[in-house]
């Protein structure tokens, strides 16, 4: 009996130590939260503001360590706000469902409907007809088309549509991926980086844009339309595209300068799909109609309602079934974006964001207040670094309110935050576009870093140029 009891105790201790080791980051997050909430808070910030910062600190640890799935982090944000007395449950619920969340949800649903219609195959054939067979021209075509498309329908959708094109070209060139390592990285990163570059072009280009748009609405800035966003962001896209092409071509020297055989095989494969169907034409028309709604009706109806109306049209005309949308829409991602927006709203309302901003300006001797270029550069650097550690949407959710309180024009600050959060070129997990490309197994983590640091520096320099030269002319 003693031996059995001893064995049970040993097993219990072993299981406990295993559980602690497996969940060490989760425990660390709760420990940090407990210390921040039990210790006396600084006198120049409210108790609710300090508790909001404690939730933010815990969320950062959970996201970076992946101790909880992202949907789990979203649920934690909702529960923590109520349990810690930051806001009442009704208030938290209202911040979870806003027009920005509708916009994100509608955009993801539209993406699922577009892919369901098989338009990715048509896109493949169109790109090849435009670019020809030279590797360098294919890179130009992939970067440019990915950038333009992602500015309207989101980077993850565009990458999902173009990835089969790149993979087919690679596999039709060589069955041994080790013999075309540079070609693989060149073609697939052209898709990923092009999609990332273009994702800042419009409010529908990414969740980060919708989150910032929601902050502006919450602050009372209702005059920022779809076209005004494009007016600010699109010149930067046009500047970045040639630099991205040059960097990729000089970072990864392709093993084959011409892909005649691969392109020929892909053309035959795509051509077997037949002519464009009536449903595909209607699908394109309805998306164009939704796009026009974003431009003309967003001020009156909101971007989110227009996006949801577009999805409704797809369902009404029988272009997609609800079962397909439900199966192919990542509801966990939508929940995380809603939670991120909610946390950002509380950071703003409780004064937590203002306190962090004031602490940062105090550390720099008020340089951030008196020097606009230095303040803008500082925001670009911390946002870019954080976006490559977390995700773009989480970065905007956390840093958006802080950056807005650093001083200067909130509109300019918001654009800088949203745009520089897209500079997630360095790591494979930094953005959905890079994660999808990495999941193909044809590129390595080191490939992102080799080209990413160059893209990051160039993108920040170009954004600084746009903020100093172009934006003052249109404000």
C-alpha cells in the first residue's frame, strides 16, 4: 500500500511538473497580471487604466508565446475586462461588435465566395498572358498584381489565389525543390511581399486598416472615406512595387532565367477549365458593385454594412451557399479582431494609452512632442518591430491608441500606424500572407529574413518620404 501511494504521489508530481512546464508562458502571463493588479499602481494613471494595461501585458505574452490559440486570447480579453472591473459586460459586448468588425467579417466572407467561384485559375492564366515566360517578368507580374488585388480583397485571399500559380511554376520546372531553392523563394515571396505592400491601399485591404478606421470613428473623425484612404496610401504602394521587385531579384538569383516548359504546362492545365462561366462573370460584377458601395455609401451606411450587403447578394444569387461561407470563414480570426478592437477602445477610454504615450515622451525628453519627423520615425520603428513579433492587427489594436496620444495630427498618426504595421516582412508568422507561403514548405524562415530587412528599411524610408512630402500637399 505504501509503495502504491508513493508511486501515485510520484506520478502526480511528475504530471504536475509536466503541466507547469507545458504551460509556463500561460502561468507567466497570469503572474505578470497578478503582480500588476496587486501592487500599488502609479498615481498618475487611473486604476481602470492600469488594469487595462495589465490585460494588455498579459495578452502580449499570450500572443508571442502562443500559450493559447488566438481565439482563446480573444475570449480572455472579454472575460478579463469584466472580471477586473474595467468595463461592464454590456459595454464590452458593444465594443466587440462594431462596424469595423462587420467590415472584417464581410471581407473574409467575400474572399471565401470569390475563391468558391474558382476565379483563382482564371487569374493564373491572365498573369501568364501578361508577363510571358521570363522569370524576371513573372516576378514583376506577381508583385504588381498581388499588390493591386490585395488592396481591395485582403492579402490572405490574394496569396491563397496566387500560391497555386507559383507552386505549379516551381513544380513544373523541377520536381526536386532543392534544385530550385532560389526560384522557389523568388516566386513565392513575390506573391507574399506584393500582397503585403498592397494591403495598405484601402480600408478593405486588411483588418489593421479596419481597426484604425474604427478608432477614428470612436474619436469622432467621420470624414475619412474609402477614397480619402486610397488617396493617402496608394502612392506609397506605387513607390514600393519597383523596390520590392529589385530587392527580390537581387536577393534570390533564380536557377532558371526562363520558364518556358513550366508556363506551357500551366497554360494547358488552366485552359482545360473552359471559358468563363456566367456565374463567374456575375461574381466579378457583384464584387465590383460592393467596391462601388464602399466608395459611395461608406459615410452613410458604414463600410461593414456594405460588406455584409455584398455577401448577402452572393447568397441571394446562388453564387455561394452559407455552408461554404461558414466552412471557409475563420471565425476565430474575426473574434480576435473584435477583441483587439475592444481592448484598444478601453486603452483609449481609461487613459492607459495616454499614460504610456506620456511615459514614452518623458523618456525622450519631449523630443517626440517637438519633432514631427522624429515622432513619425519612432512610431514607424516600434510599429514595424512589433508587427513582426505579433501580428499586424494586434499591433494596431495595442499601439494605435498609444501612437495617437503621442501628439501631432491623429489622422496622420493613424495612417502611419496602420501602414507601418504592414511591414511584416521579417518572419514567417508575422502576417497571414507570409504564413500561407511558409506553409507550402517551399521556403525557409531564413528566406524571409534575407529579403525582409531590406524591404523593411526601404518601406520605412518611403513612408517617411510620403509623410514629409506628399501628405502635406493633400491635407
